[in-house]
C-alpha cells in the first residue's frame, strides 16, 4: 500500500498515511506517464476552502488527480484551481463532486 501524496510505502492492513492523513492506494501512478495520460478537468474553484475538500474526496475514492494553478491560489489567493483526473474516471469524479458546485 502506498500514499498517493508522499509516496511512502506501508504494510498491508494500514489504510491511511499517518503523515498525510490520506487513504492509501495499491499502486502509485507513474508521474512520468502524466504527459501520456488523457486528463480531463472535472472541477474548478476560486475558493481556497474547497481545495482540501476536493482533494480528500478524490483521494478517498482512490482517484488519481492533478491540480493546475494551485500555487497561485496558495500564494496570492487568486485564480481558479483546476482539478484534472483520468478521462475514464471523470464521470465518477464529477458525480462525487457535484454537491460542491452548489457552494
């Protein structure tokens, strides 16, 4: 089992990373493959309070994601943070995040 955030490996039976407090996954995504993975934007927000919530929802579902423009939001509280997931997981991610769009 691996932490998708810090990439630490854990023995079977551990379900959450004690350092990052995220759900562990069976396999780590190969970041070198990111350019080859077809990603789709499933959520955008200018609200910094929603960013950790969206991350938590996607991580708990075991959905690999990337963010765009998170640095601008973190440093300057400006712009939209865009969450991207694999195209084949986009519909599931949208369904999980649909209630957040109402806020």
